[in-house]
C-alpha cells in the first residue's frame, strides 16, 4: 500500500517510521525542515505522568487571577479574544469534573503506552545519546497550590509513574544551585528527557530515509478524493495514494478544511528562552508549577520554556511573555546573563485536551493524528504506532474510538 504522511513534526516522523515498520511504502511531506516547528522548541520532557489536563473545575474561579496576575503564565491578546471565544467556551464546558476525569482516563491509556511507542524507534534511530535519564522535578512556591496538587498524585501514578514527595530541604539537596524559594516538590522517579529535541527529530528522519522512505520538502495545498484513492497536490507535484494521514500539528485544520471537516484546533502559543551560560546548572528538568514554566538543561544551555498565550498564528512574539520568562528565570537562578535566543511555538490544542487519532468520517482513506497540546513530545511515538496499525489494517493495540473527531459532533 502506498501512503502519505502530511507533516514531519514528532507526530508525523513517528507515524512515518511506524508505517514503515508495518511494511507500507511511505512518503512524508513537510514544507519546513522536519522537527523545526513546535517539536523543535519544547521543554523536552517525556511526561508520562501528565494525565492531568489544563482543563480544571477550578479554572473558572482562577481565570481572573490567571488573566491579571503579574505572575501568571496565561496571556490573551485583547484583539484576539472575540475569535477565541467559541473555543474557550468549549474548553470551559470540558472543565467540569466529570469531563476532566474522562480526559484524564483517555490520556492515561496513551501515557501508559509511551515507552511502547518510542522504544523501537529510539533504538533503531540510535538516538538514545540525546536522552538524559534524570527524574523530572515539579516544584511549588505556594503551600496552598502544593497541597492541592498532591490530590492528583494518585491519579498521576495510574500512568505507571512513581512520585517521591520532597520537602524544601530535600529540594535544595538534589538541586543546590536554585534559590531556596520553593516549599516542596514532586520527583517523577525514572522519568527522562531529550537534551536536544532537534537531534531526535533528525535521527528519526534519517532512520525513515535509510529504510527507503521518501521525504518531500513540499507544502500540501489540496486533497482530492477519488474512488478508492486520494490525490495530494503540493507546491511541486501531484501524487496519488491509497491512504493519507494528517499530522500537521496546528496547521491540520487548514488541511481538513479541504475536505469540509471543521476541527476545533486552537494554538496555545508557548515560548522558550536559551541561557548558554547556565549550562549544567541543574541536573534535570524543573517545572515551577505556579508559573507554568520549565527549566531544562539542554545540551546547548538552560532552556526556560512555557506559558500559554492566545493570539492566533500570525501575531508576532510578545515582549511581555518574553519578559515574564526572563523574570521567572532570574527568580530561580543567580547571575543570569541575557538570553541568547527566544522562540515561539504553537501547541495544537482541542477543547478537551485529548488528541485526535483515527480514521476520518468524511473519507475512509484519510486518517487524523493531531491535537497533542502540551504532551505531543511524549505521545508522538505511541500515537504514530496506533494510527499506523489502523491504517495498515493490523490489530490496533487499543480501541481508538475515544480519540475520534466524532466526539465534537455530538
Ligand atoms: C513551550 C513548549 C513546551 C513544550 N514542552 C513539552 C514537553 O516537555 N513535553 C511534551 O510532551 N510536549 C511538550 N510540548 C508540546 C509539544 O511540543 C507538541 O505537542 C508537539 O511538538 C506537536 O507535534 P506535532 O508533530 O503535532 O506538530 P509540529 O511539530 O508543529 O509539526 C507539524 C508539521 O506539519 C508541517 N505542516 C503544516 N502544514 C503543512 C502542509 N500543508 N504541508 C506539509 N507540511 C505541513 C509543519 O511545517 C510542521 O513541521 C511543548 C510545547 C511548547 C510550545
């Protein structure tokens, strides 16, 4: 069978490699360098424990604080607010306790299988040197938020994660170079992170090409449905496939629109700053939970990553967000020099925070694999494996119906 994968972020790269594992002749399309968009600048954590969505019953009453506090990681561009409202309304509807539990359960199923999605790919792509096995640390500076967060620990452990709770002194013992401003933390034992996400994407692309896959640096402009086949029209060529899969992150909605499929995808804009002088200042990724910020010791320096900004795709980087990240870095570390780089990426998010994985209802030869919001770096591998199983008519390891786009049509 001849198949096409649209988009070569971590989700598309994983999908393309898994399709090859299931013996499909695969062409991968991206108009940019593979792994150069959202998958480039993330915090690099394999967050197996991340089954607690940003939707939360407390979101409603925390919203004014999140919007107006100088220490909040949420930013909304005023002019964009009217455009955001329909998605925000759906997001709030999915913030009821029953919905949040449902999301959490659906994420747990995928997160439990995280290793299953990456193990073979990492081994075959020889990229384990870009992984650092140091347990990820969450920290809280406020006792109220810390004790609230502890209520979710049992749920987080359903993913197979092990959590050790640390007090203020234990935090200082394992990370002596951070300021002593935290009241406690949670260590996710046995977790690990990518010390160079770009190199992981490059390794996965190389594996795909070495095994006979074709990468075309072209933008897919149109999809034409024909009897039993799909034709892709790109900036450079026209080619026909038996099946295609859309893995284009936030841009997936532009492509599904070509077949009349309206997808509630919104960009949760996230930023990073790089501090080369702070290389090796910490051993592991640290997340300051109240600030929604990660500090990750990447191979080329400390990366401060995080925040959620709603401003659409075309707005330029916000200096306010950059200042917030820089200020947060200075609150935690001493002798901080100017960041060498700032970066903006677009988390592809649907209102219930559950990725869309499965066959299109509009056309049985088209498949979807997008909407991985805050955990795409973690779930790329397993999402790719599951969609490749479905496309190859293999036995699928889990029931994919809870991840279907259909849920937004009820
Ligand atoms: C600041 C920040 C920190 C994060 N930290 C983490 C973390 O620690 N752990 C975690 O699990 N997740 C994290 N994430 C989330 C994660 O990075 C994303 O969920 C993930 O990268 C999404 O991958 P993707 O492949 O779906 O999208 P992308 O990486 O954006 O890839 C989509 C690709 O599709 C291509 N494309 C688009 N349109 C077309 C077209 N018409 N034709 C051809 N190609 C097309 C694009 O060029 C792009 O390369 C973070 C995100 C941000 C912003």
